[in-house]
C-alpha cells in the first residue's frame, strides 16, 4: 500500500529529466524549422512537468525515522 501512495524519488527525477528534455530537444537538436514538432514537444514536456508530484522529491527515504 505504501508504494502505491507516492512514486519512488528516482522515478520523480526521471520524469523531470524527460520533461525538460522534451522542452529543450527542438532547440538542442535544431529542428525548430518543423514548427508542429516543436509545439508538440514543448506542449508534452510541459504536461509531463506539470504532472510531477512535488512532495515526491522532498519525502524521506523509506526506513528513515
């Protein structure tokens, strides 16, 4: 039951990295000329970043008192 209540910290950081990459990728990989792809990547990146549970980053590890 405890595992279902909040994602592990590593999963939260993975979501952050993926969301940031989706926002940055069009500019890092220089496909800005394809405007539809840029809009899609940035929009999905923002959705991924907004879906992150911020308390997942701040909670104490399991087993810590």
